[in-house]
C-alpha cells in the first residue's frame, strides 16, 4: 500500500500489492463470471480493510494467558459502523465484517441518475447519532464522486468525524471531486482504493474499469 499523500484534506492510499493487482486484473476481465467476481470482491475488500483499519481506536487490556499476564489492546467502544452503499456496496460487506465481526452495519441506498449523473438517496438505515463512531463506507467504484460526496455529507450531518471510504477502483476525476468538496473540512477523511484508473468516459464509466459493478455482481435487473 502506498501512502499517496494528503490530497487536499482527504488522505489517499492506493494499494500496491501483487496479490491485490492479481485479483483486480481478474475482476476487470469481462469473461470473469459473477460467482468468481463476488468472491474476488470479498477477498480484495478484506485485504484493503487491513490498511483501512490501521488507525482504528483501541483500548489497553490485560489478559491472563495459561502462563502469565499479557498486556494487549482491543477495539474501543462505541463500535465502528460499516456502511455499504446499495446496491453494489453490498457485495463488499462480507469481506469487511470478516475482519471486524463486532461492527455495526448501516445501509445507505443511493442511485445515480444516468443522465445528470447526480446521486439521490432512496433508502437509509443508520444509527441517528454517529458521534465517536468510526465509519467505513463501502462503494466499489469512485467514478464522478457524486455518490460518495452525498454519502459523506449525510454521515457528517449525523455527527461522524472519522470516515474511511473503501473503493475497489477510483478515477482521478472522482478523487479530485472529493478533494474539492472537502477542502478545509474538520472531518478526518481517508480513501483506500485497490487501483487508481486512467479516466472517466463520457457516460461516467471508469476506464479501463470493470464495467458496471452492480451488474457484474448481481446481473442486470
Ligand atoms: N459505476 C460502475 O459500476 N462502474 C463505473 O465504471 C462507474 C460507476
């Protein structure tokens, strides 16, 4: 994982690991079937989660081993909240909770208008007070940034101050949009992504990308 530095007030980490590159390459391949695609998404998220949780808060504890006392640390309360953005973010949930089984899970349903490319919220199920909760937002594709920007505003309005976004692929345009929107923010915002792609096309798809993540996960409905 490289630390690509602070882009504006958003910290950006781009994975640089051969295992992640290998899995992302298979994910991109249009011949990869949904069943394998879903498995790979889970595996990549678990690998990204390792980096994304590097600064998770812990409290010191002492435990008794069979032979001695040991000083250690466990994750602090209140529990972190993982928020998949429906529909495609749902495909990332298992990979995240595998690593952090004690988290709370909230849901945010957002859809992108294909003509205006603007994101609209159509459903939400979240704790109504996110003060002191570390939030992990799951969305496979950071394209224009519209969906994530709306989601982050939503969480900040509920009191969140510590938000990590986990995306499989990101576009330079999406990263720039996040930077512009949250310049000077007092929130602690971090993006962890498996790859930073080349650009967006005129339809808002990431190039080279992997196509429509929701369709590849769940088929066209
Ligand atoms: N959403 C997707 O699923 N794919 C893209 O390339 C861009 C947005």
